[in-house]
């Protein structure tokens, strides 16, 4: 029943189309990243650190250091 269906042409077409779509997405993202303005780069650089993070100077509640907490800051479990 399926002996008359030619798979070779359609698989080559879909493979080339998928490669073209992936390449165009990669080129578009790269082009936009290269043309990004300096203030926008600085904004994206600091995105993960917009929230307050605990001090990294060795103060740990188990080590006897005191951490001040307020209602505005999220409570972090260690």
C-alpha cells in the first residue's frame, strides 16, 4: 500500500527547512546581541542581582553572626 510513496524528497526538504529556520533564528539573535546598546547590556548584566542577596563575608547564623531581617526582605533559608 505504501510502496508508491517517495520519502527521500520530503525528508530532504524538511531537513533543509529545519536547518534554515534554526540558522535564521541563530543569526537574528546574534545580530540583535551585537547591536545592543551599552545601557541595555548593563541592565541585562545586573538582572539576577536586582534582589538583595546575603552578605558573603563569612557571617553565617550558625557561626554566631547576626543577620538583620525586615518585612521587606525575603527570608532565605540556609
